C-alpha cells in the first residue's frame, strides 16, 4: 500500500455518494455555497505516524466529514419547525455515514482498518444562511512493513 491522501479522500466521497442516498451535494473541500441539502464536505485534517520498528510503522490519516442542513437563509427567520426538521435530517445522515463506514473495514483494500467515527454537532452561520452542522471524524489506518 502506498500513501495517496487524495485517493483516500476520493474513496470517502465515493462511499458517501454510493451509500448515503439522502445527501444532495458532496465536495472534497470546504465549500460554502451548496447545490442542495443536506450537503457534505470531506477534508483532510492531519496524519499520525507511529514507529514500531526499523521496518514497520502505522500511518493514520484523519478526515473530517462535515454535514450541513440549512435551517434558514438568516437567523432572523428561524422557526421551531425548521430546527426540528434539520435535527432529524442531520441525525439520519450522520447515522447513514457511520453505518456506511462501519461495514467498510478495509476501506476497499486501501487500508488495514478504520477507527470508530465519532461525531460532534453544533450550529453554524455563514453568508449563505443558518445551518445545523455535524462533523464525523474518520481515521484511515495503513500498516507499512519493509
């Protein structure tokens, strides 16, 4: 296995596109204008390298999967129904993404294993509107031996 971070990111995007039918827009960068909701962005955050011996190491590549559901175009026009709907939609998408990767243990042959995907939820505001937002952290691990 060779290191190709962009290929790992593409594999994540392809898996989301194939397994999460509710997502309307998937991008491989921190997009700010979406073509539909819920929207997902996949970004590389960092990598870790654990040295085991002269000929062995473990590389872990970390990615953030950000999920956005627009609540309104402005915080001034938010109502309870929109918040409730966004909460339900984000819950469904986060569940679908976690399930999609729980059953993709070797990452299509591109990894030795994936680590559990925790998520954190919040609200965000941008020039495009007010969003319910969730971040799923995915760690792809490759073992290298000489």
